[in-house]
C-alpha cells in the first residue's frame, strides 16, 4: 500500500511540475516571440 501511495504521489507532483514548466515556457515564448 505504501509503495502504491508513493508512486501515485510522485505522478501527481510530476504532473504539477510539468504543468508549471509548460506554463513558464508558454509565458517566455509569448515574451520573446
């Protein structure tokens, strides 16, 4: 059960980080383009 929780938490945090990175990239591209 613990391993499952950890993997789920990891995927959630990865998704959040990816969303933040994509947002920052879009903001930077909007500034530079």
